[in-house]
């Protein structure tokens, strides 16, 4: 059975289509080497041109399909409208919705009754194209195309409406995730007992015993590297360059800040570094007077800075190869070591200049990568390489550095080395996922293997000589000992995320993404409850209103129903062969609507408390892929958005997640002060939207790494709002928890989930980076 819904009220502009790939202004992906130099700008430019051509082809296809569909609508509606106007049908208390059933016999017309709109709206219902004939309207433009928003009849004096920023504000409560997949040496333990690490634009300070978090949030783009001062209080963190709203590159820098007060002490290198900051290190012999920085330029510039003054002491070209690490000799601040692809360099700082000598491999095979190094208590340098060896470097005649000993350590790369206080050494493996403890003379003492689900060992931090923290390549932080094993204290996704759903009655939410993981989190306990891996990656999800099951839409047209108690898949269906973009249960849970990139909305009857599904029909009113949809409060009608900016909607809505609708017009048209919709926008700048259950505020996720909070309703252009930073990539989704106490926001490529506490005015501590839409603020130094 196929149900074709001809909506009572349609709005759309034709001739173009959105690209299914949303903009990402700050994509945080790196290769194994961590060098952005290996991705030529020309390739990116060619990919952009190819994408533009594909968009134009899709545009033409959409325009043709839309024109043909509207011609059919014209033929169907004109005779009916004439009959209704003659009969005065518009002045009665029913409105006729026309559904055509494609069955084995001739088409059958069904009539459904519902309360009619007001007489003033009735008089301007439908033209042959499906648009109102008369009445107030507002026109906005996306990619040069006009989108008409019609003012509801219950708004009498639209021009006199005044918009205010919402009373509610957001305060960052918790950060889920850790960036271990492509960053190194980014997990340390402070004297306060807090582990310090980063993800997206946030440096997290997590107390490993109290299980509390604090956040340093003065970075404007993805943090890439981290180190702590010898006093274990001060921290230096460097960020990538990123781009602004116009696509122009921003300048990277390093912040030196106090971990006890979260106050920035120095901003280093603004206007000096290119592309990003790859590695940082404090000197030790002089109590941390200097900071060494290596940027991500083609030459990987190595610079030394005075920490107290924030001035550059010296600078030199390092190498055109990838650089993985830099450190000062702990007993001599004039000696610096760098390592990376096919090299280890020993630098000498003298008279304000740097000179280097390359390590001599001699009879030993030169590895492709020198992954890491540490200084032994005797002054030797120990390196871990891609061949699985630990090399011991000593001084030879002529003050040259050469290999004194080679120790076979791991099957695959040695990703990290950690020197313990007594002279023992810990090494972490890549392929074998092993942590090995070595004596001072490099005799193996103990070893353990971390579970495969956590990936390889990325870095190791000593806690007390026995207990250690382990960062992994699958973005987890483990805590444990060789005797007792390891447990995860931080977990996260490892690839781009899109699916987000909140439980209707519990402090629980679900996420899914390109890593094929479906994760269920607890907002009250700030932890991952459980996780399962699918055969395909998930893009959307929704909880059944009874809270017993959740549906997850996949990339191939399949969708699954999971039981939250047993954690098992209880139903498996397929609709079309294209990716699904939205799953939405009706308010009473009796229907499920599935929005697909094949332009259809599939509607299912739901029975047995969400455990049984039967196809009810298929809505084929759109001429482009479905992007968002909502049910009416009575569960009888659906409002939907599609890739060609078309809006199909009716009556009053149980939820608000569609990004094109009059009551949220300000979100679409007017955000010049905060840059959500800029002039010439291509229509993909808003990725998701969610109204609170109290119907007081609306949260918006945009392509510029920001989360916005508007009052609801907000039907005027240039509506004031609060905007919040923290993500380092396009924000793909936002959802309020069941009681509106928190808002969840999800980054795309940054693999970060931010949990915001919703606070009324006067209850925030003022520590978050928040801006009003009417104020232009510079990044805090």
C-alpha cells in the first residue's frame, strides 16, 4: 500500500537542492604522521569543484522532478478546489485532506476530518501551486532562492512583535570523549589529582577519584597538543588554525594557563604559527622558563619562547617530514630533541640560535617512524619506533648521537614510552595492544594486553608507580594496574556522529555514528551505560514514547529496533536502499515515521509496546531527500523538510526539530550578528534544531561549531540569542533531556558530546564562553 499525502498547507521553492554532505568548517582529522602538509591544497580544491558539479546535477534533477510533481498536483487540485469554493466547504468545521491509495483497484480518495483553521486563514488557503493566495508573509533567500514563510493567523500584529534573548542560559556540565585516535602525548596527571586531556576545543580536567570535571575553554578551534609545566600546575595547550565563517584561515596559537584557576597566563605565537601547533614542551632544568613549539607548516618550524614574557627567543626550520614529539633534555635546557618520520634530531641552543645533528643509525635498520622517546636516569635517550624496537642512544666520539643498543619490544609499533621514578620503563604497543614494564636495564618484568575494543595504546601516564592511566587510539582512557587489570574511565566515539536521541522519562540518551557504534549514556552519572556495534553505521535514532525500545536508522535504508533491557536487536526492517535521515515516533507511540534520502517518508503501525511494526503507508510528497520531520500533537499529521527546502506541515506539533518553519523563522533568516545564516548561505548551515519540552526555548546546531539558544516562539528576523562554543567541528545534532534540565550537543568530526546544564538567569558561574547575538566578541586571551 502506498499513501500519497497531499498536504493542506505547503510551502517550497524549487530549482535547487542541498548537498547531502553538510559543511564542516573545522574538520579534525589527521593521518598517522599528524602532518597536514601531506594533504595538498590542490586536492581539496579539486574535490570542492567536483562536489559543486555534483550539486548542480542534483539541482537539475530535483528541479525537473519538482516541476513534474507540481504539474500533477495542479491537475488534481484545481477541480477539487473549484468544487469546494462553490459549495462553501471552506466555511465549515472540517478540512479535507486527500490521500490516494495505490492498490490493486482504481485510486480511492479518503477524507479525514479535523478542526478547521480560522476563517481569516481559510480565505487564503491554497493556490494551484499549493501556496496561500493572500496574507502576511516573509521572504528569505537560500542560495539565491526565495523561501516564503506565511504568518499564522493567530499573530495579529506581526510588525509589533519584540524578540528577547531567552531567560535560560547554558553552562557546560560534562564532556564525553577523548582525542586519542590521531594525537600523541596528550594525557597527564596534575598535582591536584586531575587527569588533563583534550577533545574538540575543550581541555578537560577530570578528577580520577572524585569523578568531577572542570574545563578550560579559551581555545577557538580544535586543541592539538598539550604539556604540563614542571610545577604540575601550569599547562600549555596548542590549537589548530581552523577557518572563520567566510572560509578564511584563522591563526593558531598556544595558551599557557593556570590549572587551579583556569586563568590564561600567556598567549604564545599568534600570527607566527602556520596551520596549527603540533607539539609543545616546557624546559625542566631552569624550572620551566622556556617553551618549545613545533607548528604544522611545511617546514615544521621549531621555535623557543620565553614563558614569562611571551616573546620568541629563536626559530628555525625543522624538517619537511612529519614531526611527532619534542622535548627538552631534563638536565640541560640547551639540548632539545625532535623525532618523527625517518628521523631523530638532536638540537643545541647557543647564542640565540639552534643547530641540529641527526641521529646515526649505523648498522641498525632505519625505521620508517620514530614514534616517541624518553630520557633515562643515566642521560641516555630511549626511542620507540614503527619496527617495534626500543633503541638506546648514547654519545659517541665527536659528540655524535648513535645507537648503543636495540631491544625488541612489541609486535608492531611502539606508540609510547613512560619513564617511572625508580628508573623502570613502560612501553605501549600498537598492533599487539600490550603494556610492558621494563627494568632499568631493559629486561622485561611484566606485561598485559588491553581489550581489543579500546584499540591500541596511545599514551601512558604514571599515577603512583603501580597504577597508570592509558589513553587509547579508540578514544578511551583506562585506569588500572598490571595485577587488577584496566577499566575505562573515559569513553567516546571514534568517527563522525549524527544520531542523537534522549529517553522520554529517564536520564539517558543514545548516540550513533560512522564508527558503527550505538552508545547509551547516563546524563546523571556521566558515563557510558552500554554500547553495541552494528554491521552498518547509524545516522538517526528515536526512543519509543514508552521508553522500552529505540529505533536506529542506518546508512543503507535498514533500520533496527533495540530492546533497552536486553540490549538485543528485536526487529530489522529495510525501506529503500538509501541512507535514512530521521526516525520519529508519534506522541502516543502508535506510529513510526522513517525519513529517507529516497525522498519518501515510510509510516509504520507500532504495536506490542514498540516490538511489532507493520507498514501503514508511504508519503511521496517530496521531490528531494527528507531532512527533518515532526508529528502533530494528536499524531495525525506530519511536518517535514526536504533537501530542496520544501515544507509540508499542518496544525500543532508535538516536537520541533524541522529547521524550516515560521515560528523558528529567526533561526533561518536572521542571524547576521552571530553568523548562523550568512548572506549567500547554501542552506546547510543549520544541521539540527530542538524545542524544549516546556516550549520555552529552542536550541540550534550550526556548521560553525556553535550551539545557539533562542526563545520560543521566535518568529522575527534577527532574534537575539545566546551562542556557545566548545565543538571543533560542525555541530550535527542537539536534544533536550526529558525534563529540560540538560541539553546534549554532538560534534561531527570532533567526536565530542557536550552536556550543557540549562540554567535560568543569575544561576550561571559565568565561566562559559557565551555570546549574545547582538554583541560581537573577540576570543578571550
